[in-house]
């Protein structure tokens, strides 16, 4: 097996393990809706991370120009999206979710919502670049297509493996949570996600307004 594949796995793990708003959302969904919902949500993040990895490998200079030119927009838009999802989590009744049958779980909604949330942070491209450098992945536009595909498949497998493990672990202890605890977890998770989104929005507004104040 190509060593690039294993290095790609390390990159996928490194991009997924930090417990940001995506991790909080996956944990919350696993507790409220079950392991499948948490894992499918994680796959949405893994898909977006793989896109960022591909952009980092194939078109860094172009992506960097777009991000630098529209950083304020991405901060504000991404922050609003994060805050909206946090509000949705906060207002969700976990008791009703627990009573739903697995057959009516909206897997596509779980996947696409986390995919879009992760995609709203194109700065993750630079995280991928740093991780590539850290593990010694050396691919660029001059590399063979097969080598690039092998590395990207490693990223997919690494990210998916983390979300599978996290959703399995949380699901394993899920039965120990009481109904009242689930209610509090939903509220706390929603507040944490909203705060992270609001911080991003204020960061974007600061960049937008600071030149006008001078």
C-alpha cells in the first residue's frame, strides 16, 4: 500500500479530531438521534474536508486569493450559519427525537447540514496544507493523478474513521443519559455552537468596520 495513503489517513484524522462546532453537533446528534445520525453527520464533514484537501493540493494559490479577497464575507456568512445551527440545536426537543423510529430519521438532512457548515470555513484549506507539511505529504499539480487520488482517499478514510469511532463511543454510553440530562446537553451544545458562530460574525464585522473608523 502506498505510504501516501497512510499519510492521508493521518491528515484526515488531524483535521477531524479537534472538537469544534462540528464535533459538538455530531455528539449532540448521536445522543439525541442515535449512532447512525451522528456518523452520517460526520461523513458530511469528512466530504467537505476532502474537498479542502483537494483544493490545497491542486489550486492553493487560486484558493488563497479568493479567501484573502473575501475573508470578511466568509467569516460573517460562516458565523451566521454556525449560529443558526446552534439555535436550531438549542430549540430542538431531544425527547421527541429519541421517540422517533430509525426509519424516519432524515439522514440526508443530517449529512448536508454538516457538509454545508464545514464548507463555510474555507480557511480549513490552510489547515490541510499545514497537516500535509507536518506528515510529509509531497503532492502538487505536478504529481501524478494516481498519487493525488491515493492521498485524498486516505483523507476520506481517516476522517470517516474518526467520526465512526466518535459516534460509536458516544452511542455506547448513550443509554446512561437520563432524559433531563439530554435536555441540558441540547441546550449547552446549542449555546456553544451559537457562541462560536457569533465570535466569527463579530470577527468579520470588525474587519469590515475597522477601516471605516480610521
